């Protein structure tokens, strides 16, 4: 089990896995964030078979859900991870999917 900053034990799904004390939760969280950001970058770049790639609202929605789960986990075991999540959150804060389609 993972403990939050108040010492409470919990399990929580992150990227299809359950975070627990037996897993390197910082590594799992980092992997999930990298996957979400890579997907967003891939959807925003180039074309697929000569056609623009499909960009769905869920690309931003999934990131917003990740940030909320990260905040709820309140796991502060790694200052670099906290900074990385904060930086990514700043990048997409206030960004609407339609704004990205229009740009």
C-alpha cells in the first residue's frame, strides 16, 4: 500500500496499474505522464497517410484527469517528479481542444 502525506494507506489506479507500496510509484506515474504527453504531441504533429491526424478532446481530458489523480495521491516522494507534473500542467492549463485544432 502507498501512504499519502498524512500517512493514510491507499491503492489507486494509475495508467491501468494499481499503485501500491510494492511498486515504484514515482516511476509508474512518470511513465503514465510520458505516455499522455507523447500521445498529445503525436496527435498535434504531422499527418497520417497524407491526412491530418485525428485529435480528440480526450487527449486534453486524459491529462486533466491525470493531474487530478496526481493531486489526490499527494505523493511527494520526488521533487523532480513534482516539478515535471507542475510544468506539464502549466503547459496545458486553460488550453481547449478546439484551440489546438484551430492552430
